[in-house]
C-alpha cells in the first residue's frame, strides 16, 4: 500500500488449497487485513534509507515490524509489565506520536492537525520499542 511518504508491505500466506490471488485480494481490505492471523507488516518511510534502529527521526527507514494480536490492550500491558518501552499507546494519536520523515518535512506534509481519517486508523494500534535494543 503506497501512501505517498511511506509504503506498507504486508506479507502472509493463504491456507492450504486456497487460491493465492483471490486470498490476497480479499485480505487487502483494511477491515479484513487487521483481523488476519499471521500477517506481517513492514512500514517503509521513503527517503530515509540510512541504517538505524528506525526509531529516531529523520532516519525512520523501515520503521517498524507490525503484527496482529488477539487483544492489543492486553499485549501492551503485558509488554509494559515486562519493562518494554511503549512508544505510542493504544488510543493515542497526537502530532508528537507521529514523527515526520525528511521526505514529509521537505514537502510540508504532515504539519499541523492530524487528519481525522488517519487518526481513526492510528488510534487502533500501539507501538513499542524493540525489547532487546
């Protein structure tokens, strides 16, 4: 999914015997995609290909590895209890939670208020730091 300043890649596999093209088309719809078990998400911010952790602007690069869990709130609380740093909590969508890449800054993209459609999506997930970094 190319969204201008970033591209999100989703990796998964269909159940045995299911047609790959039909499965991919069905899973590409956001409400279905977010409930797909075993789906892996790679988020790439364009123009930030410097090697880094992906957590520090402007070098976001491949900024995160995303995956689905049965209960986001419970997963976040378990990770928090284990001492994992929470970068963005569930239900939060503020400008400070969405770092801008150089690509966005150069074009004036992402400044000001967060669009309500983006906020609706962004509030539904959490971000945590790599527990081993």
